[in-house]
C-alpha cells in the first residue's frame, strides 16, 4: 500500500513538473495557478488509464513498436485535461506537439529522479 501511494505521489509530482516546464518553455501553454492541482490530478488519472489501454490495443493488433504509446497517452491526457479543466490551456498545433514531447520527457526524467531524492532522505533519517 505504501509503495502504491509513493508511486502515485511520484507520478503526480513528475507530471506537475512536466506541465510546469512546458508552460515555461512554450508560449501557447498556459497554466491557471488556482486550478492547476485539479489539472495535474486529471492529467495523471487519464495518463494512468490510457497508457495500459493503448499498449494492450497495440499488442492485440500485433504491433511491435510500443515506444510511442507513452507519447500518445501523453497527448490524449493533455487533450482531456485541456477540455475538462481551466487549469491548462494549449493553443496551436505546433504547441500541442511540442507540449506532448516536453511533458513526456520531463515527466519521465522527473519520475526517475524524484524517487531517488525521497529514498536518499528516507535512508538518511533511518541512519540518524
């Protein structure tokens, strides 16, 4: 249970970092601070549902290239979040493509880095 909660928190944090970086880098991505947390939660839930769904659909069709599944899930999650909340707004096709890549890449990197930061702190506290 604790592992699941930890993975959920890392997912929320890494997606938040990805969305923030996209809004800082791209002019067409706007974040409303007051409803940003709702946008991150919706993005994370949609992504968590879409990733295995798309992966299973591609496997069922015999596709061997599953590498793009995370990018597709990120794009769908961005679209749903943009439509469902006021916390995220993206305009322009080029911005949609760039935001998808940036959010995917930054979230991926953050998902690898954040657990190590938390684990290091946890281990330091256990030694003390």
